[in-house]
C-alpha cells in the first residue's frame, strides 16, 4: 500500500511564472562587468603647468617689488649734530639742502696744521627723510699755501683730470675767485662726480659733489646741470667768506 507523502511536502510541479515576467534581463539592467564605457581620465599636466607658471609670475612680481622698494627708499641716516671745523660754516644750510647733503659728517671732517698753512676737510652726507632718494655726498677741501697757491691750483686740477672712474671733462669758470675750473667725471655706471677747484689769493677750495639717482629698478645718472649748480653754489659761498 502506497503511503501518502509527508505533510507539507508535495511532489508537484512548481507553478509557472506570472504572466508578463520573462526570463530575461530587465531593460536598463546589465550583467555585472558589462556597464557603459567610462569617459577617459583627464590629464593633470595643464593644471600643473598653470600652477608652476603662476608661482614663477608671483616670484617675479615679488622680486621686482623688492628691487623697486630698495632702490627708491629714502637714503641717508638720521640727522646728526656733529661739529665740523669752523670754516665749514661758510656753507649755508640752503646751499647744503640744494645739494641734498644736509647731514654733517664729523668723522670724515678735520683740520690739519701744515708747515705753511692749514688744510681743512668738510664732509656732508644725506639726511634720511629729508634729502630724498639716490645718493649724494659733498666733500670740501680748503687749504692755504702761502706763495704756492698757483702751483697748488694746477696740481689739483691735473689730479682730478687723472680720475680713473670715468672720462674727465674740464671747463673754466668765470667770476669765481682768481681762477676756477670745473671737472666732470661720468662713469660707465650711474656714478657721476663734479669738482669745482677755485684759487683765491693763497687759498685753494675744492668742492667735490657726487652721487647717483634712483631709477625704477636700478640707479640712474643724475642731471649734470643740477650737480654743477649745487657744487658751484657751495664753492661761491665758501670763497666769499675767505
């Protein structure tokens, strides 16, 4: 006798799938690993190049700014109260301001007794915040040589004409002392110097005025006419009171 199957177990065919369901992939679904092609990865080279260019440009701007500020900053030092030899007082503050050298330099100034006279050196530099940018220095030499002033004048002019910092140019000056000559030295750099050599009686006065101007990113040559006018003005004042 055949026994019925255990309760809950039936040997019957599973029901057919519901109508409308097919054993195929639904639209829009794909088998694993068969997805749509991925877009190619973009190269980072243009970005890296752009960053490098930006860094270089920024470095150039910073370097240029540093150079500009360094060249165009006020020159000189704080105002000093140095006492110079008494004859240096022949030059007025107005003349020193025109020369842009209002700061007395006591260390470089002195008076020396000679066998037949004296020799005095007066030096002025720039006052920071007063005398502007660039560079200016004034040195004035006053010497007395009794009976030898003519030879001393020629000797001093010849010495200035041997200046090796540039090509010296000489021109006589009228109406200043008994003899007067200007010597201009322009170098290959921005440095420019003008010297006024004057003889009055037994006294020789030499005014050496030199410097350069501040340019955009580097130093430039100063205006020769401006240098000459400043140096001549100081020479006139010094000689007038001798």
